């Protein structure tokens, strides 16, 4: 048995903490704007997408134990190449961008709660919360992160449970009447694709697999259980929120929409309760994502898949905390220069593209890893269409964002190509020296 520090319950808590922090509090308002009263259905559809990807994650995660997570799966499936290296950079950037998303969401709930609105103070809160949880990761390590996640997630689930029960007492079924028009169906599809981000936390389990107890059994268990828990919560919360207020009123609010939705059932106490719950929720997501991002960065640097300056490659002061430094600092930069909607869209697109390559790798390795080829192929087609739709939505709704995404992909590829040539040249140099001897 693998002697790790993180138990099954703690791994589930990390995944649930990341997923719930990603959408229910951070981008719930974005979903209301897009899907309106059909938002609960969007959560169901996005959960189905997540289950498709989880099928491959569970099969591969039980056989390939590595904190590099999906990059280890892709490396096993298609081998070491500039493409794999580019996906490695993008994988790490997805953690960086997610961290900025959570920091922005945290500030979005804290500022109204304490009665502040100055932009400079908001930036200070965003940077400060990243620094705070970076310190926890630095000094506490995996066990501290796992323990913190368990208790923070317990608090947030209690808060959301109170919200769901209270919301159902003031439910207006007419507010939940589905919009079956083409506009309504398009809204469900568009929101489901954006909210695919809200389930992406299950993959964090694989980025902590080296630190888990009995990962061959517990990795797939943690993935499947966390998705089921989160889907139930998402649908319950979205029904309670959309059913409590007219959709036009909900659309008036931004990052703290859910706290406003608690007022009809719980009054001012509801606003306070959900705001505090949001702070706990987003904190747990930030905590877990910093840990996962640091693990990914270190694992990829250790395997030579993430570019490093030469002094690091010589191991002069290369250490595990270097990944934490880089992840945290870049997360601070992203949160200062992008808004929350742009951050969510970039993260969704990056991770969806990585998912397509994970599923493709599983298709190549199905005989070795296990899994039904027909199921994997169908899932691959669906997730590929989701990736294409994300890019089309960016093009139609925000062309600068579309070109920003393309720029991130192109820059990652150029950096990797430069590094790959240098790495290959170093290998050839070492080989020629050995031959000369």
C-alpha cells in the first residue's frame, strides 16, 4: 500500500472544495446572465461532461500514480514531444488562472460584506489571500492542506445546506419554468460549457496521488464520489436561488449574486451567512488549487516537462517550493490584469483541451489501462465539441479574449519548442561526450 498523508475523505474534501469554490460562489452570477431560469439544467449538462472525463481519469489515475496528473497520462499515451510539453505548460497555467479566479471571487464577496469598494483595496485583498494560503502550503505541507480542506468544506456544505432548505420554503415554481425556445436551449448549452469549469476540481485528486494513501483504489473513488456530491449541491443551490427571486432581479448583481438570493428566505442573516460561506468556500478552492498547482509545477519540472532556467536545471537551488513560488506569483499577476469572466473562460478552454488529449491517450492505452473503447471514443467526441464551442463563443462574444487565448497557446508552444531544442541539444552533447570516451 502507498504510504501517503492524504486519506480518501481528505482527497474528496479537496476535490469538493475546489469544485464548489469554482462556480457556486465565484461565477454563479455569470451563469445567471447566460442561462437565466434554466441554470439548474446547465449544471446537470456540465456534470455529464465531467462524468465523461472522469471515466478516463478514474481508469488512468488508478494505474498511473503521479502528481503531474493528466500530463502523466498524456505522456504515457503519446510520449514526450513538444506537444506534450506545451500541454504541460498549459496545465500549469490553468492552475495559475484558477487561483486568480478564486482570489477575485473572494474579494468580490468580502468587499461588500465589510462595506468597502475602493479598487486598490480589492487588489490588496486579492494579492493578500493568495499570499496567505501560499504560506499555509509552504509551512504546513500536504497534511495541513488536507486537514484544512476537510474542515473548510464541512463549514461550506453546512452553509449551502441551510441555504437549500431555506430556499425551498420560499420557492416560486413559476420562476423555474424551463425556457424551451431556441434561445433558452442555447443558454443552457453556453452556460453548461462555461460551468464545465465548476467540475474541474475532480482532476486535482490525480495531482495529489503521490501523497495519497492507497492511490490505486482511492483516486477513482475520490473522483467519482466528489462529482456526485457536487452535482447534487449545484442543482439544489441553483434551484433554490433561481426559484427565490425573479431572474431579472438576480441579473442585477455580479459576484455576490448567491448572497442576494438568500435574502428572501433568511433576510439580512441570509446575506451574511452566504457571504461568510462564500469566503470559506473560495478559500478552500484557493488552498487546494495552490497545493495542486505547486505539485504540478514541481512534478513537471522534475520530469523535465516544464521549462526552467539553466541554473535551476543544474539544481543549485531547485526545490519543491519553487513550484509554489511561481504558481502563487503568477496567480497574483493574472488577478490584477483580467476580470472574472475572462479568467473563467480562459481556464475552461485550457482544461477542456487538456481533457481531449487525456481521453485520446486513454483511447490509445485502453487495452493496457482498462476501459471500453467505444465509451472513451464517444466521450472524446463530445468533449472535443465542447472545446470547439468554447472557442466559437469567445470569438462571437469577446474577440480580444479569443486572441488572448490563442496568444497563450502560441506562447506556450514557442517557449516549449525553444526549451525542447535546448533539452535535445543537451542530450546529444552528453551522448557525444560519452561516445568520445
